[in-house]
C-alpha cells in the first residue's frame, strides 16, 4: 500500500464490528511499532495488548471516551532508563510512544483494521487493572478492530496556514 | 405518573459509577473553580447514585459503597478548601473503584 495514500486515507474508527483480530495481525502491528524512531534507541516502549472480553470491559469503564467495544486495545507505556524524570525527558518518552502509536494506526489500516488513538483514561485505575509497575508509565492507548463505520475525511487546514518559512509567521512561498 | 420501577443491576451500577468518576477525573484540567466545577457535579452524581443503590437495599456488599459515598462527601468539601487535594481525591477514587471492580471480577 502506498504510504502517502495510507496516511491520507486512515481515519479514527470509533465503531467496530464484533470480529476478533488474529495474533498474526497484532504481531505485525507491534512489529511496526517497535521500528518507530525513538530517542537514544532506548526501545523503552512496552505494549500491553488486551483481548480478553472481561479485561476489555473492566478497562473501558475507566476510558469514558470509548463507547464501542474494540476487538483489542494496545496500551503503550514507556519504561524509562532514568529513575527520576525531568520534564523534557518525560516529553521525550511521550513522543516515542506517540510515534509508535502512529505506526500502529498506519499498519493497522494497511491490514484493513481500524484504530483510534486515545489519551482519555484514568491512569491510576489503568495501572491497577493491568498491574503496571511503578517505574512504567502508560501514555497512550490504541483501540483496534474491523471498522463498523466509514468516516468522511475531516477538513485539514491548508499548508499555507500552518507553515512558515525561516521564522514564525513569515509566509510560506514556494 | 406510573410507578413501574426502574431496575439497575449491580454490574450496571459499578459501570456507571466508574464512568462518572473517570469522567470527573479526566475533566479536572485546571485549578480554577470553574475548571473544577464539572468534576464536582459528576462526583456529586456518583455520590447520589451510590446513595440510591444503598437505599434500594439491593447491594450484595453495602460496606464498600457506604465507604465510597462517604469519601465522595468529603471530596466535595475539599474543592472549597484544597483544590490540589480535590484533584488527588479524583485520581484516588478511580483507583479505589478499579480495585473493587477487579476484586469483584475475581470472586
């Protein structure tokens, strides 16, 4: 699948078919995530894949923005090298997780699997349910499933409105 | 007005409670009164729902819900006196509920 086409056609999916995703597809998706660029090549991501019906239901109680049951959820965590994190370092790990999330979403789309990246979850509850250790930080969650909807592409601002040349506010001229 | 009654199962009660409390936690995005007020109202709803459940007499274990309702009452008072403690209370409440719901799953 053409990369630019994949990027442009992928949509966030919030309605799913009641159909499981096989482990081979999940592993392809995780494999793409681990090839994401990451600071210092630390490979600090940890991915928790939730497929059991009971665990998914329990978890979704603490993610009030998700209103349809996905086939799987991937919780993207970081296990930092450092014991104490400065703000900049914390942001670095968060960025690593976000880039991995994009790889997950794009790879899922290439396999005809829908996804939605979610930040709206109660992290203490999530830690308790998934038994996440103290030194591991959950940053993002991605829902996965075969799409039960085909959302229209949302409008995007034109390049000229969001891009500047050489300094902020200076018009982008080709 | 009819008196048909409204049945809410215990599982639905916990599902709705966790939805309210998680939403309260996630909506608390600032330190100003107006930024925390939606969370306050959601916790108030969680407390009222807990009290309805207790009044119905249909709970298997009333002690946890009684304790939770009392904590909500104290949490509501916190917003006026200590906003940081209020947001901490919101986060702790999600943990408390997750722990209880996980325990109930394991039974």
